[in-house]
C-alpha cells in the first residue's frame, strides 16, 4: 500500500466512524459519575445538610417531650455572728462556718400550647423533605455537569482526530508538491503554499490539543480529582433520539426536584403561619420534682437541717397582649406564604420554557445529524477525489485545499450535531427529574 493510499484510508475512516481504540482502562460515564458523587464537595455539603435536617426532625425538637433537669449545689459560708435572744441571752461567734447541700430533680412537660408542637413537628418533616430534594437537585446538577464535561472530552478528542487526519493529508500534499517541484513539474510557489497550509493545520492541531487538555481538566475538577489526572475516554457519543416532549413535560411536573422543593417550601410557609396562630392560645404545663437539702452551721438558731420530698403542680401562661406583635407575625407569615406560591408558579413557568427551548434544540440537532452525515460523506469523497487528481497533476493546490477544508468542516459539524443532541438530551433528562434514575 502506498503512503497516499494509506493516508486516504486513515482520513476517510476518521471521518466516517470513530477510530477503534483499545478498550482497556477507559473511563466510562457511570464511573465518572460514581467518582464525582463520592468526592465532589458540593455533594458532601448537601449530605451534611440532610443529616442535620434528619437530626432536627424529632418530637423533642418540636417540644412534644418533657424536660428533666438535675441541679446539685454545695455552698460554704464564713461569717462573724452576733445574736441577741428574747430571754436576754446572746451568742457571739467569730468566723462561724456553715454549709448547705441541695439536690433537686425537676421535670416540666408542656401538655398544651395551642397545637404548636404538632405543627412544628410537621414543619420539621417538611424541612427534612425539602432538604432531601435540595440534595437531589445538587446531585442531578452534578451528574449533568459531569456528563456534559465527559462528552465534551469525547468531542474534543474526536475533533483532534479529524484535525490530525487533516495534518497527515496536508503532509502528503506537501510531500507531493516537493517532489513535483524537484522534478520541475510545478513551481516553488506551489510547494511553499503546501508548506504554509501544513503549518496552519499543525497550528490548529496544537490549539485543539490544548482544548482537549482543558476539557479533561474540567472533568477532573468536577470529579474532585487532581487536574492533571490522566483520562482515557471512549471515542463515540451515543445519543437517545427518541425522547418525546409530552412525556418529558409530564415527568417534569411530577418529578423535577426544584419544583418539588418549591412546593415543600409552600407547605413550610403555611405551617409557619399556623405556628404563629397557635401562640394566641394559652400554654399549659405540668411540673414535678424531688428535692433533698441539708445544712450545717456553727452559729444561729438552727445548727442543722435536713429536708427531702416531692413537689408537683400545674401552670398556665397566656399572653393577652404584646403590642400586636402576634398579629404582625401572622400577617408576615401569610405574605411569605403567598410569595412562595408566586415563586413556585414562576419556577414552573421557567422550567416549562426551558424544556420547550431545549427540546427544540434537541429536535433540530437530530435533523442536523441526518443532514451533516450526508454532507460529511460527500465532502469526504470529494477530498479523496481531489487528492488523487492532485497526485496525477489534474488539479491545483487550491482545489485540493478547498476540498480538504470542506471535509474537515463537514466532519466537525457532524460531531457538533451529535454532541449538541447529547447535551440537549442530558438537559432534558435533568429538567424532567429523570437524570439521577437514568443510566448515567
């Protein structure tokens, strides 16, 4: 096989289908997502938030359980004491010492507070669920970012392959121009033009290598790995071409974590208003305790004392007026609830708008794949014919260069169409709330 035939074979194969590479040690998207979810700091932060919300969701935090305290005190006293008794006797003691010990166990339990404790318990549950949904949003956004970065690496890698093929083709042209110049079949100007075009393609290859390296750095950063960690990815992008807008919209309204969280925030605002309303009612508590006390003194009427026993009772507290602050808090809570409803409606509108625009981009990209596949095939065949004609001396360098540029551009557009379809697919899956449950 001649050098020309070999380069033509490589060039056509690069444009027509991905180069077959060794499959060992390839980073799959599933593995990239797993690493990212394990290492990414944003996910770790949201996990901590979830743990806090879970810990807060308890009956004790809602005020439904009793409080128990144990108090132990030991006091010492040194005083000069002078006492006069009614019978005329007296007592004078300098530096009289005394001490006392008190042990108290106290239990207090609020049994009625206008149902505030039950409302607070429900509110803590809503907060926990909202926190979980926020964590789900963080996870899905991270998966979407990793998937986009992953396929960006594949895109830049394949563009590098196309440009590398263009460099090899330019090298063949330069070699042919040099040979023809040396035998006198063409001018030095033709040879220099081939050299300039070869240098231009090599420069483009260097720039593309930088783009590929930066794409790998971005992916490593999302996976919380060192930016220079070596990455090896597959050489093709498989896009789902069968997504339906109606199904995606239905799924978005029922499963999008941002929308679900906004609805949870509505419930939280509603329960906050109920908490403030509960403050209009009295608070009733039952109390009980056990006390043990001893004291000793070197002076005074009582030189020693010991007491122990139980104490219990019930207390009620009802705030009748506090400067209309209760009314103000209730009104503000109602306004906050209405504001959250507006936010939910606006978010739904924004999500629907984003879904519509992304789906149009998705559908158009699919059409572009069909169109650019045909264009790429034609441009590749034209480049092969132009190179053969140039080798035989039946065409000039301008014709070959134009055919080469068209072939490279067509291959790039085809890769961009496939890439755009995949990115739109990822965004559609994210908006519909399906990303974390998909194969990513």
